[in-house]
């Protein structure tokens, strides 16, 4: 069913245009005459008055402002990278601007033509303009390294050895690298040298990369950072994506090539999970839990009907297909945990359950059935990153670390666990207890420390993949987002109805920029992590939605399960008309 759009307003940042109807072409690496090399991040390119002297007759009578001069230089650099040398010369003459300092231009030319002795002399002229105290020594080392490698490739072993002994070594800089370079003298041929040195060989490519490194030591007023215009445009587009509430598409590194710069970036819901793709009725009682495998290829659902169903994910259609049913869980299934390698599945029951099952998800065979005592309450579990150990616990005070065969390796006494999560370091476990708090427990040295405190019961929680944030479902409060590193409450999400039932929320979408949760009002709520109000309310279930799961690999696929016994798969609403998305 179509979701209700609660807050689809988008604030966008301005983007520079290229003045034509075409998308800006990808800039070259600037290995041509006066071209800019590579892409790095530097200062903003503010011009120094000392380097803004007029270089020819100025056609326009209008005096350019400092920002206009910066823009002219940026355009000139970009055009130079495209090979429009004459156009750049004309632009610089008419504007009275200078693309880069004369000494810097001469330095670049000598580097790109392999005249390293002349480039070394240029350094003396540039030395007074450097911001880094030892910049000249570092630059000289990089130049001599390139010279050494080119001599070796040419077979000039004696000259290369002289460069190493009489030029590189006396600098007394980066001696470890000098030792590595000396080892290249033993290379039998050019191919071996290039492989061991991770070097492109003599020519424009390696010299262009060298120029990228050298530019980082010079202020932007002397020599513009490489591909500076692309850097600024990329920052503007990234800001617009951040402010776009529905942006949920993965783009390649060259994202500017997939965007139009003539319009502000705005996404609609076409690529957002807002429409029901499937409704499945394979469970015959309330469905309490759902979880995708880490590789995104399988889904597991657990029900009060005492079964777990494993589903295959059909990537092309964003649907699921029943694979196998795991039976015999006498108390029902209220929690599931996939091993990091997506091979095993832990199954836990509700509060009355003293059993924990470990299933092989591929074969459907029981790996381990664990029950330490009839008095136990094993309602939650989390895997160690090694896939050979896990932790489990419950509200009656059981808190164990176990191996894959169910053997208890360590026990932590007196911790009444509501929910838990083991961190990737394999040492610390975050556990929510009955005191409305989350603490970190270290099974190696048996120490624990406070992480956060809520005013009401933490019914469930999950942490982001970077382990920086935690998403809590708090009784009578709703869904809270915490920064667990700085121990700060970031946001209380609005709209959801949450009493004292256990409802499981999740992170999801590209870069986990979204949060989803079930609700006792029968809806699924979706928020952007930077917005308190929901950006979508997904309707269709007829009873409480107990759990939601976002596919970790397919950002447009969301699943919800409910007391109405159904499983709903949500995906993009492909029938919607485009309403302004600028992605191509």
C-alpha cells in the first residue's frame, strides 16, 4: 500500500553550473601543458594580491572582486585540464588574472617534462612561498625519488646509484624509504621494478601523480589544488544529498558524472521502500521477529507458532521466496541472530524460554541446542565476529559467553539482560538491563562501564555498523537515537506508538541514513536520522508491528512483521511519476 508522506520538504544547496545543457565532462589528470594533476583536498584557493598582477591588456573595464578572480582561476584550471590552452590564455589576458604564479608554472613544466635538476632550482624560488616549514625538503625528496626510479627504468644503474648516495641520502629524510628504494636496484627488468615500487613507470602518469603530491605543499594562491572546481561541486552535491530526505541510492566515486549540475538535487520516493511488494501468510500465528542475513541473501522470520522460516531474497524483484521451515521451538520465537558469515542462525524464545537453538541455515540442521537450567531465561543473543562464539542472556540474571557447541566459556553473574550486542572487537558486550541502562561488559578482564541511562525500560536496541550510534526502543517513549561514543542522546523520533511491548527498530538505507520501527498503531514509521518527524508512514498491517528489518545490501528493501500473522515486503513505488529527481 502507498505510504503517507509526512514530511517530504527538501532544503537544497546551490550548485555551480557549467553554463551549457551538458553535464561537465570528467577532467583529465592535467598532464598536458599547464594542466592540473589529480584530485586532493586543500584550502579554498583564495588569491594572494601579490600573485594577481595583470598579465596583459584587460578588455573589460569592470574591476573583478577577489571572489570573481578565484572563479576565473577555477574555470581556467578546469579548461586547461580539458586541453583548451588558447582559451585559457585569452581568459587570463582579458580578466587580468593569473592562473598560477610564474615560478609555479615553470616548476610544473619542468616536472612534467622530467627536467628534475631544473625543478630542483625552481624550488629555491618557491621556498619563500611554502607554508610547511620543511616543505622544500619533502618536495625535493619526492622529486629525487621519481628521478631515481626513472634512471633505474632507463637502465642507468650508475646514475641511479649516484642519485641514491649523493642526493637522496644526504637529505637525511625518510631513511626507511631510502632503504626500500635501494632494494629496487636488484630488480631484473622494468616490469619487476614497477610492480615492487607500485609505480606507473616513466611518463606523464607517474609525473602527474608526483605533481599531485608536490602541490599539497604550496598555497592555493601560488598553485591551485588539483581539480579544485570538481572538489567544490562535489561538496555542494554531497550537501544536497545530505539534505534530501529520500536520497537512498548508491553512486560510484565519480558521482558528479551521474548528476545534472543544472538543477538542485531532489529525490522522490521512486527508489525508497514505500509500497508493499509482497504480503506473506506462511506463519499461522503472531510473527514476532525478522532479520536479514549480513550478506543480504536470506531473511529469517520467527513466530509464536513455534517456527522459523528462512527465505531466499530475490534481488531482481525485491521479493522473498520460502526456502525452509525450522520447527520445534516450544515457546515460540521472539529473537533471531545471524552469524557474521550468514551461515548459522541463533533462535531464542520469549521470557519463559530456557532454550537456545543454533541452526545451520543452509542445511536446516540443528548445530546446538542449549539449555543450562530450567530456570534460565535466554531471550537475546549476539555473535562474536569470529563466528565461533556468542553471548546470550535474559531477564532472570543469566549472562553467558558460549562456543558454537553450546559450551559455556564465561559467566557474568547478576545481570538481568533485556537485549545485548557484541562489538566487533570480540571483547566488549553492550547489554541493556532492567535498570533502564546500557552498560559495556568486557569478558576478558571482567570489567564493566556505564554507557547510557534512560528513564524507562529499554525494550530492545541495535547499534549502527560503525558502532557509533545506538537505536533504542524505550517503553512509553518510542525510538531514541544515542551517540554511544560521546554518551549523548541525539534525537527522540516522533509519531510512533509504543507501550510496554517489545518492538524492534533498525538502521537502514544507504550509509544507514534512515531509521525504521514498528508501532502499536499498526504502522511502520521511517525517519531520516537527522529529522525527528517521520518522512514516511507505511500502512497495511492490521495489528501491532513487532519488528522491521532493512536489507543491508539492498537499500530499497524493507520487511515488517506483525501480530496480524503477516510478513510485508516493502520496496520502491515504481508506478509513481518522477517529480524532480535529477539522477540519471
